[in-house]
């Protein structure tokens, strides 16, 4: 039986560009990004971890962290893999940057569809299909939706 891959969740931000009425994080009084000090400490940790780890970059909306792509580069250049969840709201050029930086080290992307926040379901599906076509074939891609 295959052993599970070691992993850790790195909550890089509490911020999100959506204001969903059902989100528990919207009640946080002080929404912040992970500090530069913590980010640099995790970068140092990545260099000493033995083997290949799965680093789950999560948040609020992780892709809005100002150092998100630097984080992706640090994880992948350290020989580790990435998984993340996004609301898929950023421009496709930013999603392409994620694909370009991570390549086959992008293990999994989950896109969360928030029906109260998107312009239309059709435009979300189009963007999801475009991202799916651009990602590395080894990357798992799924869409989840919140039912309210």
C-alpha cells in the first residue's frame, strides 16, 4: 500500500475579494495576509524538509496575497508540490502564471463557484474550461460549489 504524502496547510491570507454572506471568515475583524516574517520562515523550512511535501496554499482567496507567486516558486523550486483553492475570479493571465511557475508540481487546484458572486455561471464555466485546458495534464482540477 502506498504511503500518504506528507503535507501541511499554509493559511496565507484571511482576505478574499468576495463578500459571501455564508463565509465564516467574513466575521474576522482583522483580515490579514501572512506576514513577511512568517513567509520567509516557511521558505527556510521548505529547504530542509526531507522528501517531497504537498504544500496546501489556502486562505480566504490565496491568489490575492501579494507574494503568492513567489510562494509558489519557493515551494516548487524546493522540490515540493502545491495544491490550492481559488474562486477563479482573477484574470486568466494570473491563472496562467500559476501554471507556468508550477508546471507538473501543481498537484491540485479546486475552484470554488460562489453563485452569489459570479457574473454568470456560464462565464465561470468558460474560465474553468480554459484553465483546465492550460494546466499540466498531471494537475487535478475540480470545481466545488456552495449550496445555500
